[in-house]
C-alpha cells in the first residue's frame, strides 16, 4: 500500500533544479536508500517526504495514518542537560513535566513542598497520558544503552548520536527518515545501527555514504540526479550493476546523438548556395539538438589525481617498543611496527581508543613515553584532518587552493585554479565564495583538492570519507589504490577499508595494537577464528616479535599482491580481446570475409580463450596461497 506518492513534482533552488516533474511512490514497510552526488538534493528529497520542505509545483500525497519522523545530521548541543531531559524534550509540554518528575523523584529529600510538587506533576501526567510516554522514553534509553542522568556535555560524538537517535525513535515513527545516520559512530555503533534498522517494523528512508550499511539494510535504492528520480528495486550491489549498465547505454546513445549533431553542424556550415536553399525545419531541428546537448550533464566530471612526489626510502617508519599513556591510561603499549614504502595501512578501533594519538606519534607531533620511532628518508607527508581545522571559513575557495595565485602546479603541470577546481565539481562561482558557504561534503572535497596539489609520498588520512558521495568515494578509492606512495588511513567505512588497505592496525583494548593482513572483512574472519580457538592463533595474524621476520613477511605479502595485480590486469585485457573477437564473429558482415580470414579469427579466439583459462588457473592458485598464508 502506498504511503507517499509524487505527482509531477518539481522543486528548484535558484538555478539548481532539484526535481523536475518527478513521479514516484513509496510502499509501507520498504527500506529505501537514497543516493546521489553531493548537492544533488538528497537531504531536500527527505525533507519533501517528511513535509519539512514544500514543493514548487505538482503535489506530494502522504498517508494520514503514518507518522513521519526525521533523524537529522546535527548532534544535540553539549549542555548540562541530562539525556532523559533531552529525549523527553521532543514531547514539548508533557516532556517538560516528565523532566521535572524525573528530576524530582531522583533527587527529592522528602520535604512537604517537594511532596506537593510531586503530586501536582503526577496529576498532570495522569491527565496527559504521560505514563505511557515515560515508559516509552525509559524503554528507548534502555534499548540504546543510554544513561538517563548523564549530562550531554560529558558524552562523546558517538553517544550524542545515540541520543539523537533516541529522540527520533521515541516518537514511535511509522516512517523513519535518517540523513547520514552513521556520522560520528564508530564501527561498533554502525553495526548496532544496522541491527536497529533491520529490526524496525515500519518504513525506512535513509541517506548514507556507508555502502555496507546500504547493502545490509536497503531493499531498494532511489537515485536522484539532475532533477530525475530513478528507482531500483534491488539491493545496493545489484543497483551498482544496473546503474553502470544504464550509463553504458546512455553513453552509447550520447555518442550516436553527438555524431548526428556533428553531421548537422557540418551541413549548416555549407556554402552560400546551400544556405539559400536550406530546409528551415532542419534548422529548427538543429537548434533543438543543440539545446538538448547543452542540457546534458556529464557523470564523469570529477577527476582526482595526486602528485606522488619523489620516492621515499624503503623503510617509512620503524617503531620499537613504543608506549604512550594519557592521564595514566595506556593508549599504546609495547608497539613494534614497520611501515614500508607502498604500504596501505588502516587504523581500526572504537572512538577514543587512540587512533589519532598513534597518527600524531607517527607524524612526530607528540613523543612516546618510552621506545623509539625511526623515520625513513626523503619523506614528504600530507595530512587530511577530519575536523577541518586547516580551513579558514572566511577564506575563499580560490584563496585556500592557490594562496592568491591564479595558477597552481600539479604533477609538473600548471593549471588555472578555476579549471582545477572544476575537476572537483566546483563551479566558477563557487571558487570565489567563502568556504563557510560550502556543505560538509564540499568542504571535504576542497580539503582533498588542496591535499592533491602537494607533492607527497606519505598520505595520512583521518576519516576522509565523511560526507562524501559514493561516486567520489569510489574515485578516491581508485586513486589510493594506484598511488605509488604510502597511505595511513583512519576510517569507519568498512567497504572503503576493504577496497583500499593491505593491512590493519586494530586497537584491541588496554593499549594493545595488533596488525592483521587484509581489510575489514579479512579481520572479522580472523577475529571469529580467534574466538573459536584460544589455543591456535590465526595464521593471518602478523606477530609482533622479530623485526627481520616481519620484514620478510611483508615482502612476501607485497610480492604476492603484485603478482595478483599483474595477473588481474592481464586477465582483464585478455577478456576484452576475447569480447571483441566474439562480437566480430557475431556480426553478419563477418561471413562476407574470405574463409582464410574467418579461420584466422576463429583460431585467434580459441588461442585467447586458452590463454585466459591458463591465467585464471594461475590467479586461483595465487589467491589460494594468499588466503592460506595471508
């Protein structure tokens, strides 16, 4: 049964067309992930569905029997207000009564005045059905493991996020709308949220850059792009496949269109005689073609590249018996670590465990309490700060990137600032705008744009994926995989970790930091193996003992990975060759060729297929060895 219906719905902000005559419906019980580029209108779409944003044209119908509740991106303010009071405040007048009753029952001394006040509050709650609401609040806080009496100013960002979730969930929504719900949550928090969303009995609509969350939770995907809404009734993985195929079809259509436009442009430029006799209908058709071409927006606008600088020494960092404590609490304990050129290492652990502390140690911003950190030669370091402290909000985008110049040098090439910023999807008007006018995702994109202008062979990235759209994430992944230098990465994005890192530093509590080969999925497999057996340690675990042994392990792992990458590239190339040959043999014109040419093509296809089979066998063998020794 539909609970929301769009009819010819349109909405624009200035010159930006968010929706253009959109048609769509949402059924009860669906879990829909909303995706699209930064600035496409994802949050606006959620606002339209909730009723917080009003359409320009058309109409939107919402079922009267459905309660729509939104979880916004913003966290509750850090005040001395208690968690109970913050959650009860969503009920306005009755919420204030509940807060007074809660505070009084927890702190009353038993005076006559207090007893009279308590009786007055009880009567008010009886009259307004406050006891049911009180029970709902307490049950929600218990379900979310929140301390009712904890002041908000004592909570971390992750726990404040839980308070925000409690504020929305306690309203008992039928339709729960969530905008970037994983922001501020660590991995444990994200997994907890996944379970919460899967257990929710109503309808869920959410915007997220966390692809694994989308895959786990969403039953369908709604993509917003260039004023259009496209619905995919499938999970996230199949959405990617269908979207990519649709874009291939669109690219072929655009090519045919451009060929036609080119031919018409040639005709219109013919000599005077031709112009005297030209068909006016054809001229009007050409004008329409030009207009259609101008409306086309490329999906391949973002171009990421990084200046890898000069090559560093083989050893980037060598950590020996390092200890670090903060306020007497061990953060890093007896850490031995070797980081070699080309390593892509992820740091994994809950909020506040010490990931940022370890980065500061490795960057020589702070000193260890004991032990040594040896820095390799020829290092050029660039640091991405999740807090965006590098940004002067009053500075213009142009000033931040080029420091007053009109041209910047990237990989030895001089580029105009405006042109360079367009590679990162900033239009010319934005280049002169203050940074404070940019969205969170745009500010992160700006940080990356600045970072990639710096010659560097060591990239240190602290939560670079926050607020980025998925297409930008995928491009950033490709860049980091191809990057020739060394990468240290902190992220709670499980898919991003899986796709980028070659090993993980996992904070296991009590200052223990353990290195594992592979990404997040590899680590979870190894963790299960560890819990299943207390006697045998997982083979994939890198022991923190002898440096020389660990050097050899890493060298073997890296060689195996290089071999895998090489064979993977050969397989892809061979598959493309075979596809071209098969396509050629399927064409009608193929049978017009001489028998010799046909035989030659058949033989080439057969040989290519045999070579491909051999490469696949080699790949499977290497992959098996990697899994065994990994």
